[in-house]
């Protein structure tokens, strides 16, 4: 029987269960409604182009879509965006993206933006500061009963630290915040934050040691798509890093990642399906 991607009807309560039931990692398509994204240089900033890109990713088989309107470029240079500006960027795009029928994740660090987007029909929250930056974020997630992606982050990279120990300590803090706010554990996904607050070497180490995160007993999202660590191994501009992205995501699949966050949806889905078929033939 052909696999079926979750629809908006699955959100919010059964969304994670539906994704975990796919039999392979779910593919989350990335939509940056920003003028300064590291990966696409703002080519989807115009609302009509953003909606068209979301439709392309849905047609390519994305299981869910992640929309963000403030650049969180992990190696600096991104301009902070006000609440009003972030909403102004999302308002002409989010409703049309939701109407595509795929569950939509709102990628924001602002609780107010998350609250607005969930009111529009977004199905989950992707917080790149793991509930630790905006003190109201955990309460917004709990009040709406939606899943949340808790990502590890740091204000800057420190090559001297034990990055895996830092990630583990960060997640323990995030989970304590989630527990206090009343977020159910079965609605939490952990993201080790490849490229965020890490040197390229630390991002590679994190990908190589994803098993260290299994004791948390929670689904894991990995987003290595077009990240700078690829350039450190095989120099290439962001839009020419698909080979490195696929390699990293296949490693993440082997480590048990439940969700892969990617720019190149069709290629990523093909790689995951072929790897799965080969694994089943062993």
C-alpha cells in the first residue's frame, strides 16, 4: 500500500504519531519567507513565490512544511525582525500554505508569532531556542496542545567545549521548562541544531554521535541541509551542497531520526526511500 503523508486533519494531537507511522523519516520542507536566508538568498521572499515553492515541495512529497519569516542564520549576520514585521511577512503566505493540506510548522522564536500562526491553522511550533529564549513560548505550546520542536542552540560557538554534553544539558533544561508548562512528552521532538552555536567540526561530531540522544526517548529531527559544515569538508556554495546534505541525512536516518528538515524535498525523499529499500533487503 502506498504511504500517505499526514494531512491537516491529523493535527495537532495525532500528528507526531502519524509521522512516526510512515515507516521512514518524515521529510519537512523548508520555506524561508525572508530576504536574507543563507540557503536561498531570499528568492522566496515575495509571497507569490513563497506559496509556489510550498506547492512544489508538497507536490514533491513533503510530509510537512516549515515556514519561517525571520532569518536565524547560524553563523551570524541576520538582522533581528520585530513582531509586526514577522507577522507582515507571514500574513500573505501562511493561509495559502496551510490550504495546501500539509501540516505546517511555524519556525519562530517569538511566542506571540507562534500564537498568531497557530490561530491561523499551523499545526506545530519549531523553536530554534528550545523554549529557553521567550519565556512565554512553552505556555503557548501547552495552551494549544500542539507538538513542539526543541532545538539546541548557543549564542556562539566554542570549540573548547564538549558539544554533546552541552546538547544533553540544554535538552534537560528545555524538558524541565516543558514539564513545568504542562507540555506532554509525546508532543516533543528534539533537534540537535546542526550548525547552530557549533563549529563545523562540532556539527560533524554531533551527526556522528546522534546515538547519545537516544536515552531521552523522544523523536529526533535533523536538519543538515546545505549547512556550512559541508563546505568545510567539500567547498561549495549553499545551493551546491545537496550531496553533503543527503549524506548527512542518511547518517541521521541510520541513527533513528524521525524527521529530516530539507530544502531539496524530492531528492531527500528519494534518498531516504532507496536507503530504506536497501536496508529491508539485507
